[in-house]
C-alpha cells in the first residue's frame, strides 16, 4: 500500500522509511475527526464496527505490526468528534506529514487524521487530559433537514434559548452529576465532576449546547441536553433544574437525547503537554 501511494506521488518520503523502522519506539499523538454515524462508538467491541477498531486496522496495514491505541474519550455509538486525541507507539521513522497522509489514504472516508505530534513516552491522552469539551446541536425548526439529519437532533417546537442558557450556568462548579447519567452503568464510580464552562447559544436555527468539564459520566451530556429542552419548553423551571444537582431523584432529568447531535470538540492538556493544541472550531 505504501509503495502504491509513493508511485502516485502522494507522499514525498522514501519507501525505505516504512520498510526499515528504527529499533526504538516513538509515541505519536494524533487528532482524529470522524462522522460516527456508522460506528458503534469509539472503543473496540467484539463483532462491531468502531472508530478505534478502524484506526488500529489502518495502522497495521501501514506498518505491518498490530498497534494498540489510547483515546482521550469514549464517544457513544453514533456520536461524532472534531478533536478526539489518540496516542500509540510505533517503530516507523517517517515524518509526521507522511504518516498523516498515508494513514488518511487507508482510513475510511468518514475518519480523518487532522494533525500529528511526536510525544514523550509517558503521554496518555486519557489520563493527562485536564478537560474535555462536548457540543450538542439541535435543529430548532418545524421541518427536519436531510442535509443535517445525520448530525443534529431535530426539535420542531419553540425553545427559550436564553432561559436554557441561564439554567445551564447552574452546572458550573463541582457537583455530583449522577442525576444526569444512566444509573445502571455507574456501579461504584465516582460521580463528582467539575464543570468549568457551560453555554447555550443559537445560530440561525441551530441551537448549540457546549459543556467543558474535567470528565463526563456515561450519557451525561445527552441527559443534560434533554433536561435543558424541558427548561426551554417551560416544563422545568431554572430552580427545579438546579435542585437536580442536590436531589437523589431522577424523575425530572432527561430524556437522553440521540447521540447523532453530540460532538467531542476538544481535549485540553496541562502545561507538560501543551504542544497538543487545537484551534477553536
């Protein structure tokens, strides 16, 4: 595959860069963008098509060696990403630009590497992330749109966006978020998280809910967004929304919205790893 790409003048590096790897390992980090519609999430699952599975298959095709990858977040089935960060070790010595182009040439069209970095051997995108930014998109108009359907949740009724934005600001700070996740998937997991930013804005007919926190629980973002819709419809007051953070009841939280409107936008790292930076989409 590499030789074929070189014959097409797709890459500038020599084929020997791939054929004769150096003996020492490199740890690379990449930013991955993908349309998650056709995948059962990011993390590999037996017998299922996943983003991480496709990436590892492509890496083995390029290097000839099975390659284990580590992602910064486990996006749900059908969810998307603009800034997923993945790390892996390789013995190949070719340039970052060559590696990115070659990998994109063999990945499915709905998965793309946007940037690559050489990292220190200790870097792990999951454990060294200090925050993650998720975005949820709602198309708020009477009729659905075939141009948006794979990427947004459609809500036909009126939503009070300023009220939703006022409500979501109640989430900023350190709270127990167990009311906004699937109880059966929690086990003994710690449900305390720190939300550092939260907003609801509208651009045309698209409502954008953006949340940044040091970590997220299963289905937390989608449940928060479903609850915010109840606020926007006037079913739930801001005060009632805020009390969910202190209540052990889950009657008024949710529903969990479909994953197709959810995006992992960015992963932020501490100063020791500040070479991994992304432009704001």
